[in-house]
C-alpha cells in the first residue's frame, strides 16, 4: 500500500479526534469499529485514493472516465467523498 505521509497523517488525526470525543465507556467499541472498517490489501497492491465531491456529478466523460483511467493504472481505486 503506497500512500502519501500527508494522507496517512490526516486519517490518523481524524481517527484520534473521533476517539477523543467519545466517552471512555464507548471508546474501546469505537476503536474496534474503526479498526474493523480499515480495508486490508495484500502487500504490493497498488491503491489509488480518489477523493471527490461529485458536485455536480458528471458521469461519463467526467468522474467516471477518471476512475476508469485510474483503474487501468492501479490495482484498486477507492472513491472517497470529500465535502
């Protein structure tokens, strides 16, 4: 899995802030839910994280074409909402 240090640091900061906002009684449960939600990939898998708001959605010729192009370059393309 190749990801930029900035993306990893950002995700780590978000998870830490989510855990800090919860009372201690639910922190362990929240940590388990977040840990279980992290996708697992095989070593050497090339993953592209593509964040977009899709506002307005462009469909064919826009976002869908970009994802199709990225799919040819990477083993997996993860599309994440960005607000």
